[in-house]
C-alpha cells in the first residue's frame, strides 16, 4: 500500500520516466550512441503496521490502482477502449502518430516526416520521422529563433528516426519518434568542422541560447543533452543577458532534475528528447492490440552475440521462416548488429510497456516585474 501511494505521488508530481545519464562515446552530430534511459521502479518494503485496518488499506490501494490506470488517459480521452480497438483494426491511420515502447526499445506507427522549412535544414530526410508532437516542437523552436534573428543561418537538423522507428545506427535511442539531434548555430552558418575541438568558442551564443530557451519554453522537452563545456558558456551568456539566475539554475544546475544535462561526445550538437503525450499514451493503449494488425505486430530487434533465429523465434512467439521472409534472409546465419523485424503470432509478452504518462509543467522563467 505504502509503495503504491509513493509511486502514485511520484508519477503525478514528476516526469513519468526516471532518467539516468548513461552516455556512450560517439563521434559527431547524428552519429553517436546516445544517453540511455533506465526506468527503475523500486518496490518499497511493506509497513508492519499495515496489518491493522486492512479494509482501509484495501480502499487506499484500490484508489491508487485506479489513479495509476487513469493517469495520462486524458491525452486520448475522446477514444473509448471500444472505439480505439475499432479504429486500430479498421482505420489505424486515423489515430495519428503513435509512439510504441520506449526510446531504446520502441518503434513508430503513422510517423510524421519533418517538412522542409526556411528556418531549418533537414540533413537526412529519410531519417527525419517522429511523432506529430516532436515535429511540432522542432518547428516551433526553429521558428522562434528565426523570428528573433531573421538573418541567422537555418537550424541544422540531423537524425530523428526511421519512418517506422526502431534501431537507427549508431544510436541507442531515436527509436520511438521522440529524439532529435540539433546542430549548433555558428556565425555566418559556417561549421568549424570536425577538427575543431573547441566548438564552444566558435558557436553563435545568442542563437544557441535562443534555441535552448525555445526548447524549454515552447516545447514539452524531457531533457537536452550537451557537453558541460557548451553548457558553461551558454549559462554565462544567458546570465549576462539578465535571465533569472534561479531559473537558469533549475535548467542547468539541478542535478538529475536538470532539463539540460551533460553527455559525453555531445560537444557538437544538442540531443533533445520530447514528451509526446498523445502519441505515447496511444502507444501504451494499443500495445495489447498489436496482434489485431498483423503487419504492425512486429518487434524490431538488434542482433546480439549468441543470438540464433530459432532462439529469437521461441523468445518472441514467432517462427524461423516468418523471420526469414520478413527480412529477406536466405539462410539462418545472423550478423551481430543487424536489425531484424520479428513478426509475432500473438501479443508480445517481452515488449517493454511504459507506465502511464503525465507530462510535467514546462519550466518557465519568472515574469519580469512591471516597469515603474
């Protein structure tokens, strides 16, 4: 009972995911293994006193269960379970973008491709797919910078994800339509190149701060990953421009609760991850329904050392020939690192299901006091 009440309070008061920075080395914008995300739900020890008043305890536990089940439902509240099932079976495209699973083991249904725009430049259109929310947030941030700096260079947008999500080399994340790599702004739009190790000295501070501020205030950003040396310069610049120090400290210096976090090998770009309320909630709700759409009832799996087709078929209730046909395999040999689409014969029992999502309020700066 105590554990459920604690979990409920944490869920409703903070982001649904507990983020742990576990960055893996990488080389360049759009070409890094990203910070992984670990969700750790620790079951608390039951109270000895809970033996008394069992009826009251059951009532509290039931209400906690009900609240947990309902958390996040308002993002798709207009869809009853029956209507959701009908549309998933008959017209899945009418549901819009759906983020299935988690960013390190997920995929994308009805993905939206980032369009061309004057305020941004899409570097790899084939890998520029995300949820509708992600696309809207990127466009809003880039447009905000352009409105403040009309003569500035367009924002360079690198990888988002594949059309159907799943593993995108060389990233660990970028699988469920909520991640994007954003290149830095430089004076005259001229990137100093990979040989420059001190990009923080070459970057355009006003534009990069404008971008970060737009991501925080105009989007439901979960976090932004960037090297601490980049952070230090942008923080000092923003403070010198008169931004509220307490607010900046909440963004940069709040430890694990910071929205802007250090990640190794993120010295040449920002990695932003967004909350996508409706897309994530739809993904959680349709996970048990995936088997009703056979073409969507697949797991995207990255082959590891020791994997065999037979073992994967047993693990995911699939078949060797099914996997071969889905991936054009002429033999049963597998190459480590290859991505496989594994068709399922029924509901996936090994697929990670995120908890209900509650998007936290945006971290906005204090309102400026009225001028006398």
